[in-house]
C-alpha cells in the first residue's frame, strides 16, 4: 500500500497532462467525444507512469511476471476498446450527450468541457486505475499467486464477453434490414447490456490480481465504482432512458430480458 501512496500522485499527474492534451485536441476538432476513444489508453499511461516513478522498471528483471502480466492485460483491453469506439464513431457527428451539453453551454462550452468531461473522467480514471498501480509497483510477492491466476481468468471472461457482445451488435447494426430494430440474439438474448456486464467483470478481475499483493483488497473501490457507473450513470441507466421511447419492441424486450446480469429470458 505504501507504493500506492508514492506513485498515486505521479500517476494522477500523468493523467492530468493526458486529459488536458485530449481536451486541447477536442477544441480543435469541436468534438468532446474523442475522450471516449482516449479513455482506455489513459490507463496504460497511468500504469506506465507508476512503474517508472516507483523504479519498478528494475522489476522487469527481478519479478517480471506480474508487471508484464498486468501491463499486457490493460494494454489489450485499452487497444480493443479504443479501436472499437474509434471505428464506431468515425465519420459520425459528436455523441448526442456531448452535443446536448454543447448546446446548453453555448460559447462557454470550450472551458466548461474541460471540467465537465475531461477532468471528471480523469479523476474517475485515477481512482479506477488503483488496482493496476498497486499490482505493478508492490515489492512482494515476487512470484505469481493463485489470486493472480484467478484474476486473469475472470478478466479474460469479462474481456471476451464484452468483445463478443460488441461485435454482435456491430454486425447487427451494419445490416440495413435491422434499422430501427432491437438486437435480441446472441449474448443480447440473455442481457440487455452484455457489453457493460463484461466490462464490469474484467475490472473485478484486475482487482483480484491486485489482491495477490499486500493490501490489494483496499483497491476494491475501483471495481465497485466502475460497476456503479455502468449500472447507474453512464451505462445502463443512460441508454435505457431513451431506448424505450425510440426503439419499437424495446419495452417487450426489457420485460423479458435482464438489464445487466445474464440470465434466461422470462417467458411472462
């Protein structure tokens, strides 16, 4: 835990510099939605900053397994998510959430966006990244533990669940015949938001890996916060408010299908 107190502020500084650069780019492009694409890579930058700040680069020869393992996990997750969102948003107008805030703020959006979008997401990023920071900078144990293996297995399940759900939805939306219809097959038959469920699960996997080092359990705020955000703030709750009114058949789909945790469809 001592290593986290040391590297946490330095990782926070790296995140601050990163989101500030993304904000400046958003002013040039007039698109605050680029923060969604930049979200994943921010965790890679924070983790690398913590490793460098703690002197854990030497750990790559002394205890390479956990450092390399966590770096690989976060890099793979970040690359897939960033590419998925980037390709999805390419050539599209600014996300409706940011566009609405831009209209409300008017000429003041250029500076309000820094606080409302970029600094806020940077703060969340810093808190959520704590298992990564601790797992890669703790001095012991040097070898992988059973919790490391369990955490990787859970992370892999969540990662694949999210990736498969995203790809199924992408293919569904790419077919013009499905325009205006609700995705109800594949993983979407068992959950209305399987991609968010997978995202939550993989962060619990990161946390379990952190539990393999002393005081890793204390970073539980990370998966709890991420799950809460996905359920109540920026994920399920936000989408559900609009889908019922804009998608024919969504209300019936909602009544028979779990919102988050996968389960068999209800017949009544």
